[in-house]
């Protein structure tokens, strides 16, 4: 899958200069009438770092998410969370209580990053299995990170150049993925 290749390249680039601030939050959704939680982390520039789906919203689920996040991206200088008690308990177990910052509007970056995912989820008429939500969240993050160019902070010309470059990189990855796949 070419989205995985693009994601791998982005992670390697982000590891070179570790994100100083992570915004961590969970969003719930119903899958076949049961509540499930999608834990998401976004860096200080709005790039989605990781997404994990769990059945519960407790310390164990938060630990699973944070360990996976730190294994892949290293240790941040600051983790911004909401005031959920499981966040503090998980960070205490990881030895990172000094990393946590909470505040009234500090989580706005991650709360706003839920919106594109929610739009796509609504268009797809919800999910029926946890695995499909996990797979969709991972692929959606790769695609969204690749094409999200922060239109508001660049001029029209630079935005168009960056968007064209991203589209060309996407097409090259798709072509190389098609060439590698076995013939039917």
C-alpha cells in the first residue's frame, strides 16, 4: 500500500528533529452500538502522529497508545492532554508527569484535527468493525498529512507549487506500488 510508504518516509523525517510538543486526545464513536475510542496524537504543526482504537478509555488503553507513540517517535518535550485522570496515571507510570500540560484551550489543535476524520466517517456511513476504523484512521492520517499544506500561512503561488509536488509524489508512489504488485 503506497500510503504506508509515504507514512514511513514522513516518520523518518520527523524523527530527525523530534516534535517538541504533542497534543493527545481521544474521540469516541459507536461501532455496532458500542462505544469505542480513537486515541490520536498530533504534533505542534498539525501532523497526525498516531491513531489507536480501543474499547475502553482507561489507564491501560492510554499506556498502550503512549508506548506505541513513544516507540515510533521518541520522547517529546511536552505532551498536552485534557484533564482525563487516565492520562496522568499513564504518564506517571511512564515517568513523564513533568511532560504533561493541561489547559482550557490547549487541546484545540487535536480537537480540530478530529474534524476531517469525522467528515469522512460520516460520508462512509460509520464503521462496523474496530479493525476497519483502525485501518481507516491510519490511512486517512497518511493521506491527510501528505496533502495538508496549511493554506493560510503561504502565498497562492507557493501553495500551488507544494500541492503539485505532493500530488506528483503521490502518483509516483502509486506507480511504484502498482509495478511491485504481482500480476493477476
